């Protein structure tokens, strides 16, 4: 049996076992990484450890710790109240405000995970306080981030356009940006229309009351809350203005705030989503191992050799969607565009259409709990049954993986080919 078949088979077994039985999928992924990596792929332990997502680990630890501190000293309640005043009490508009803010941040150069890391903790507190569906709120923040992610000023947009410019192809920056924005806007409209009124997997009230009591406000902000707001501003400026690592910044800010409020922040570390960290770290280490062994590249090459250009284009869209749900979207884009170039040069497919479809198919699935964005939503959700909410996120992502590439191909490739 080929290593590719064994690797994908192990992945499917992990999903089935982790979904049916009460065992963290991350544990299964770490076990499979060691077993498949050494026994089937011939990798050393050091090569396997290289795939551990250190940056993502620090981001989730730092952001969830900082916002746990901010929640305990009442600062999050201040932000939530200010947001409600901003929309003049029309709570239903909150998800759309977050969508637009995320789109603006990424369109003007903020890396999508950084924008999501800044907005999701506040968004999840909005959802908790005003009984909004956290799945809808979190997914709309992610969609907003990707709606602006392919402007010429954005990281992803500049990457894709730069790679295409090195070839004989031409892709309009306006076409790439518009395609991403419109499809993510439509996705958000459908998400809001279909899921906004769906029931939320809440915990019992007495299990969530403690957090509210700890963060209750009394009058105007005190000096600790002003200091917290200053730290949050510093986090945004450092991450967006100076491209500093957001995880380190968040840990520094969280430690400083804990030192000046030690009695109330003694249990702030409990706010770190360790379950999510284990889940994401295990899965990403496994996928990184497959990338290092060349399994992902071989799957993409098999897709490119299927035959009819339109069929190949559709298969490539599905391939990047499935793999990007577990791996870095940026890495997948970097790998798939060179594979698509020979196909475009030898066929009548629209270069702008296929490149845009691949870009959308790669990023639209970042709602997955195994991606940075989806993991942040899962880690910051408040007052929900974690296991049921995880299943909701998985189901939502599964729907996007199944339909998103088909929609992108049908809207961007088929009409222009």
C-alpha cells in the first residue's frame, strides 16, 4: 500500500474515532504523526517535530490569555457596551459591523489571521452577552477578513499577483479582489439568513454565571481597565503597524495586566483554550508531516493530470479546499499556482477566473477548527458546550468544502472558458 493511501486513510480514521468517541482529535493526530511518519514515510523524529505549529500555538495562547485577563477585569464588557452604542442598540447589525471592519483591516494590509485574532475575542463576547449565535458571528468575522484579503495592498493579494506576474499570464487586481469580496459577502448573507436563528449549544446558566460576576462593571472605567485598553491598542499597533508577532505581544500585555491585578487574575490562565490548542497543534503537525513527505504535492499533481481542462480546474479547486482546511492557506496557494500555470497556458481557461477560483477555494475553508481563524473562534466562544460547538464548526466547514469550490468554479471559471 502506498504512503499516500496510508496517510489519507489514517486521517479518515482519526476523524471517525475523534467524532464518535470522547477523545481529543489532537491526541490521535500526534499518535498518527509519529506512527505514520516513522513507519510509512521514513521521517526522523526531528523532521516530524519541525511541523509543530509554534507560531499558531503562541497566537492562541497569547490572545486567549490576554482576553481572559481583560474579561476578568471588566474591560471586555466596556468594549461590548461601546459596540452596542455604536450600532445604536441594533444588536442584529453587530455581525455586519464586524464583517466590514475585518474586510477593511485585511484590504489595507493586515494579514488575515492577525485581523481575526484581534476581532474574534471581542466578537465572541458580543455573541455571549447579547445571545447571538456564536457560529454566525465568528464565521462572519472570518468571511470579512477574506473578503478584503485579495486587494493589491493585502498580503494574500500581493502574494498571488506577484506569483502571476512572474509568468506569461495576466490577472486583473480588481477582478481578483472583487471575486473574493463578492463570494465572501454572499457566504455571509447565507450564513446569517440560515443560521442566525438556530439554537446555540449553551451550557447551563450556573456554569457561565461566574464569568459575568467577575467582569461586572461598577460605574466608570478604573485605572486597570484604562491600562488594559492601552495594552489592546498597543497590541493592534504592534501587530498591524510594525508586523510584530501577535502571540508574544499578547503574552507580554497579559503578564503586565496580571501583575498589577494579581488577586483577580490568579485564575486567568484557565481562560486559555487548552483543548483547542491540543486539537489544532496535533492536526497541523500531522498535515505538516504530509507536506514535508511530499504527499500533498503528489495529490495535487494527480489532480492536474486528470485530462479535460475544466475538469482539472474543478478538481484543483476541491483539492486546495480540502487540504487548506487542515494546512496553511498561504502555503497551499504558493504550491497550487505553479501547478495551475501550465494548465492555463495550454488551454482556453480564463487565467483571472481560475486564479481567483483557486484563491477563493483555498481561503474560504479557513473556518475549519484546524486553521488559525477557525481555531480562534473555537477557543474564544463563551458559554457554549465546547464539544457540540466544535461539531457545529466542523459541519459548517464541511458544507463549505463540499459547495464552495463548486460555486467558485461555476461562477469564476465556467462562464469565461
